[in-house]
């Protein structure tokens, strides 16, 4: 019985370490490739140990980029960060206000407004992409941060999450604030928003990663290199007629692209888990 018990404890750990190895090994290969010269990477077999060009490759990736791309990784990281932060913060603000109006205000068509927002979840992004592009083009927002951010700040998922949270709050809170003479916006900013901090944190993590990983929309509206995001830049690094792909710079840029979302998840892990699981109000 003891041997079987030990085996049952060991086997899950073995599978866990195997799964970790499967996930980490490609990332390790990217790191190793980013520390070698292009000749070393293209040779067979490619070295599986870190090389001596780490500082050189990352310095060049951050400051210059590749020969066929005029944007550096630092510029593209800035663009990706602005876009991700704009989408995350914008979605949270718009969704909080929408959920607040739907839950705490009585007006004709309240349910219709919510379900009209919610049903947009059934429409894939590709269905809305061309009308959205036409609007942004007519407004002259191509190749701009506003064009990257504004079409992405409406989220039916966030509205639904905040609506469900607000509906679980005791109605006495709103009644007490009215008795104390608080205006609707004072109740929203001073009472409701602080109580919603854990769902806000969870939604921020989700939407930041969503914005950071955007590819199709930036691909459509950015033609100037100074507005390229990291995913667009990495794709452009891999294309180009009669240009030798500088794999060491591509791999360094790819690894740099992973750092901000990982940091956001690590830093806000407790708040994210609490926002997804906490039921205490």
C-alpha cells in the first residue's frame, strides 16, 4: 500500500515536469538562438548552449532592429505598450460605466441595451474589421495611437463581468448613498469602483494581454514603421526579397516581446486570481 501511495504521488509530479519541459524548451531555444551569430544559427546542428553575443544582439535589437526594418524593438515595445494599456484602461472605463448604467438606472430598453451589447460576442472580429477600418480611415486615424486603441475599447465580456458583479451587491448600498446625499457619479467613483477593484484587476490582466497580442488590426492600419507593434515588426523581419533574415535579432526581439505580459501576470497574479474567484463583497 505504501509503494502504491508513493507511486500515486510521484506520477503526477513526473507528468508536471514533462509538461513544463515541453513548454519551456522552445523558449529556451529562442534564448539560445538570440545569443549566437546568424552563421551559428544556420549551421547544422544549431548550438544548444548560450553563446557569447547576448549583449551585442540585444543591444542591436533594442537600438536598431534588422536591416530590412527601420524600427527598433524599443520603439515597437513602446507602441505595443501604449496600445495594450490604452485598450485595457479604455475597456475597463467604458465597461464600468455601461454596467453601472444598466444595473443601477431604470430606463426604457435597459435589457435590450445589455443584450445588444452581449450579442456582439457572437460576431467574430473579421466580420467587423472592414466597416471599422472604413470609419477609422474616414476619420483620418490611420497610423495613429488613437486608431490603434479606440476601435478596441468596447468589450461585451467586460460589461457582462461588471454587470454580474454589480447585480450581486446589496441594494442597500445604493440606497444608503442616496440618503447621505451622494450624487450618482460620487456613488460610482467613491463607493462602487473601490469595491470592484479585484474584478478590475482581473480584467486589466486579460485585456492587457489581449491588446499586447493584437496582430490583425495593427497590420491593417499601420503602414509607417514608427507605429509598428512588436508582432507586426517580427512578421516584417521575416519578410523581404533578397534580404538575409537575421535570426539572432528576430529571436532577441521575440524574447523581448514575451517579457511585458509575463511581468503583468506575475505582478498582478494575486489580484487576478481574487478577481476570478473571490465571492466576498
